[in-house]
């Protein structure tokens, strides 16, 4: 097979990017993180204390919230809010099906029923489908700001207010993102964020709940602290809480990571905008659209769709070819949540139809991580060249 006739790397040609050329490593850290950890280590006070309180203050300010309550991870943050709002058996919660499992499992774990409402071209829940899914059992909506693209919170909050529903934002992709000048997580009644290892700022694991509701924050502090209250004996328990506290070391690490956010955030926006312009010019590729009401997009995942007929080959073949050229793009989630084995085993979800989510999983969705947006200008050049090359030779893949 001649590489001149079949120049794609997957067919024996030379890749655009050599395997020896490394992409940006993640997480990014230096002496700032090391010294923050050593300060806690040397103090001997490793438990929940001043560093946790400091990080919660800093992060509330960063996200534009009155209150921040830290916890062990984003999944637990969602579960704590479901508990705090007394959502349980007999209740229904509206969620999108194209998201991480925790968005629906937090509902199921408390005995309530997730009601799956499809997404639109934004990759976020379609606000025009929400009202039809509301019943007298509906208690909450959990919109997901997927990839860092904020949902249409104007419409969602209008619906929620008219039907007296709680809105819990799954903002686990949305550090620093803003909607009409307000931070993600405080657009609804409360929001959750994650600091898991692949997130835009990380302590390996960690989570936070942000809200403007001080009463809710006090309730959440109790739930994360085994049901204790700050002005009572620490051997008295006033709620069915759990131990969801982070340590002083995690908090110190997060405070150090937060210092990096402005620079990293600006770089992701710069490169995300550049890639949006370049890749949108390729026939058959459509980038997750922006909304003019959103500013400071967090770009956790760079999301795009491929039209196989226009592009010239299937999504899966395009992904294989792009990876072979040296760029680790992926097809995204293999299944929407309503098709996950656990929900098929539970029963009651067999007839759920969410065609946009299903099409993303089955046929057209592609994405890559925020870490590549922190690369050099040369790295971004390589990404563009790889997509353009695969498009030029897509017929060879068909």
C-alpha cells in the first residue's frame, strides 16, 4: 500500500504528529502546590480546619456565590443536595440523559425516579421539552452545563418558578463560567462542582456546593459533618448526616490550584475560540454552539459532531484516523443514561426515547479534553492540521 496514494497514518502514512511529541501533561503543578502541602504537613493539623474554611471562602468568591460547602467529590455533592431538599421515594427529578452517571444516580440512590429529557444542539437539556415532562410528582430539575456550556437558565428558571421546582445545577464542568455576568452554580437554587483528577482544577478528588441560600449552606455543613451543628456539642447529632469532609491537605492543594485558574481559563478560551473557528470551516464538523448570554466559558470538554455523509466517513472511522495521526480525540459516551444496564435492569425506562442523546452516542459525537487547550500555538496548529488531513482523505476511510 503506497503512502503516497494512502497518506493517512491509519493506512501506513506518516502521522502529522510524532508519538515522541508530548501533549500537555495534567495535572499542572509546581512548588506552589508542593509548599502548600508541606505547610499543612509540617503543621501537624491535617484534619478539617482553617485551610478548608479558607478554600471555601476563596471558591465562593471565585464562583460569585454567597456560600460554598466543600465535600469529598462532585457525586457526593449531588447526593447531599438531593438529601437536603428531601427528595425521595415517590418524587421525580428531570435530568438529561447525556451526562455522567452521577447526575441520575444521585436521584436513584434516594429512591426517587429520574425522568430523562433529551438534549438539543447545545449538548445540554432542551428547555422546550421540560414542561411536558413535569407531573404532580416532579420535585426538581438537574440541568448539566455540559463541557462548560451553560444551559438556557433563563427558560429553566422560569419553568421552575412557575411549577415550584428546585433547580440543582450540575456545574461540574463550569469553574468560572458565567451566564449574564453570574457564576454557574448560583443561577439556580444551588450548584455542584467537581475537582476530580481530570477536571480543570483538581486535588485528585474533591467537590463543592455553591449557593446564595445561607440556610441551605448551614444544612449542608451539617450533612457533611455527620449531622453536627457548629454551636452544639460535637457528640450531638441533629441530622442524618455523613462524613463527607475534605482534609486540610486537599483544601490547601485546591487553593493553590485556584491561583492558576485565571491564566488557564484565559488560555482555554483563546485556544477554544481558535479551534472553533478553524474546525467549523471543515465540511461535516459542527462545534458545540455558544450562547451570547454566556461569558467566560470554562471549556472542560471541546465537543463537536460529525455528519458522516458530509464528512465522508463514519464517526468511528474518523476517530480512529485522528488518533492514528497523533491526537487522542474520542467518541464520548457510548450510552445515554436511559440505556445504561442499571436502568434497563430496574425497568420502566425501556420506552424512553431521547434521539439526540442516542445519536450523539451512536453516530455523531466526538470530544477531547481541556488539557489540550492549554497547549502551545504549535500544538493547536497540529490539531487543526490533523482534522484537515483526515477530512481530505475521508473517502479512503469509507
